[in-house]
């Protein structure tokens, strides 16, 4: 294997044509890049997994690999190359359409030409989906301090795919569009896991996975010059990327496979619901360029951001977390934790109304922002964990859409609104928290049957151990403790 320093010196270079001064690739450098890709493909027996996000860097890598392998004899193209795109299910619709179209072209062209590529999307499980956790469980909208979404929506789906391939093949080679020029932190990280004398580096957390970065030494100019001068082998128009990146200065959303990879909170293309960034400049740019049907998404995101605004979050958030604990801050006040059920109801209504507007104004009358499976799971969580005995989800869905889904019938003895009214009166009469009694009753109902009774005592003890007092009483006790110190 050639020396790493030599590789860096000869990897790529930009020259300028004498006629118009526009940057162009030096053909010799480009051919050497192709040669290296072919050499790595033939030398190592492991299958490849290319992370594709639809952005410039991953497109550049995918195109380089395809073009390099295309020139190999068909009998040497025996090792599969998997192309995976991460779909969080809350991606900007325009980006989703672009990626779906590209993946379809890749698979069609690969089949027609005998190339060893197979493209597919990886997505979070229903349990890990954004809406199930935000609306169903009441997780607060993500912030820089509590970014619960990245692992569930991006890291886990990609890692699940990679681990499946490791189990099947023993090892894999991840081919990623990461570049040292992106940041000094990225360069340092890439150098840390580099194996001396080899183009592959160890993956920081996935055993059985090595990383190959063909464009590690490319600059942004290198990437764009290559894409605009070399046609896409699967028939896409690379100039569409220019449109997507217009008026933007930040990078693409990369395939995230560990917690050291930057997420999309401050980058060009991210999730349309992201509240980590102050503004969604990409969505605003799309609306300004005529995609006005996306404006309802911006409106929802702006409203969602108010629920984590320090000045307003107590309007929407409870002082108890899902663990039943109350956290007292340094200022003596209780921290805002999960969303109140009423706030979650409002959130669901707003998502459904946003979906109706997108269907009405956008190009796809069946566009889906929240799936039927997610609605069913949210309903289950509300009824079993959040004491929604009014069964709000079917009602809200009907009020917004004017139609009904095939909701499962109550065959588990679940409580209803009449029983809730009765229990609230009894609890008020005896000065007992309604939520406490409701949780105990739900625990008993859920443990109905001999097979489920084994852990009922632990469940009841866990419920009773939660904080059921009011905020004033909790704070008064905390102040008393401080006065005795």
C-alpha cells in the first residue's frame, strides 16, 4: 500500500483552463483516485456500505465509486456495494423526494448494467420514531442540551443495518463522504483512527466495521468541480444539487453512525421539525424560491420552538418526568420536564392540520407527515401510560381529517371517560391524587392474567415511589432542607 503522505500529495488537484479560468480536475489526479478505489475494492474481501445523504459529499463518493468500479471486468465486480440513506421520517419533503428518486435510479441502473449496487433507506423503529416519543411519550422538543433524537432517528437505524451485514459477512467497509477540510475536529478524529500505512481506519464504535474515506483530502471546490464536470452514471442531474444548496453556506447532513458525527441542527438539510437550530434556513430558502406549500411546516416548527422557550415552557410542560421525579433547580423552582397531556393533544392536532395543509397546497395529495402506525402507537401510550381515558386520538383525528381509521376495539378492559369522571370525584372527596390512583388501576389492568402477575408488586411499588405531591409542597420541603443546612 502506498505511503499516506504520498497519497495526500497526489490525491486531487484543481487546475484552471486557459480559456475561461474555470476550475477543472487534473485528469491524472482523478485517475489516481479511481485507481485507489479499485485497488481497495479488489484488495479487501469485505462488502462495502456507502452512506448516502443526498448531499454533495456523499453524492461525490458514490459517483466516484460507481465510475471506478464500472471499468472493472464484470467477474471482478462480485462484491456487493450497499447504499444506505437514512430517513428519519421527519426529513424535509423536498429532500425525501430527491433521495427517493436517486435511490430508484441507482437500483434501476445497477440492475440494467450489472453493477453490484443495491440502494435502500434505513428508518427508525416505530418505538423510536420522532412523533411516538415527542407526542406519545411527551419528550420535550430537542435542544442542544437534550438531543434525544439523534441516536433514535439516525444512529440506531444505520448501525442496525451495518451490524446485520457484519453478522452476515463477518466485517464490512463503510465508505463515507467525510473530509478533513470540514473542520479541525473532523480532521483530528479521522487521523486518530487511521491505521498507519493503510487507507482504512477503524470505526470508533462499531466492531467489525472499517471506514474508507475516498474524498478525505478533497476541498469543497474539489467536490463541486467534480460533480459539475462529470455526469452522474445513474442518470441524475448533478445541477439539481446546486439548486438545493443555493443560498447556503453550511454542509450537508451526513450519515450519522456515532455521536461524534455532526448532526443536522446547524447544517443545510436537516429534519423539518428540528428545534436545535434557531432557524431553519434551508426551509426558509425553499419557501422563498417558490415552494410556498412548505410554509405550514415552518409555522409548526416555530410553534414547537415556543414549547422549549424558557419564558413559556411551563405552559406546556409538567414538572414530573417519565421517571416520576421532580427536579428542583438552583433558583428553587421545579424544572419543566415532559409535556402535559393537554399539550400533547394540541401538538397532535397541529401536526394533523399541518399535514392537511401540505396535502392541499403541495404536489402530493397523499403526503404523510405522521403515519397511521404512529397514531395507533400514540393512542396506546396515552391510554396505558398517560391516563387518557377519554381516548383522545380518534376524536382529534376525526375532527381534523373528517374521517376515521380502523381503530382497534377495547378488548383489554381499558377505562373510559365516564369512569374517569367518577374516579375524579371520588379522589377529590378523599383528597387523593387522581393520577396516582389512575396509574395504580392501569398497572392492575395491565397485569390481568396469571402470566402477567409475577411483576405486579414491583410495578405498584415503582408507581407509589414517584412524586405525587403538588409543586408548592415539594418546593416548601426543599426550602426547609436548605434552611437546616
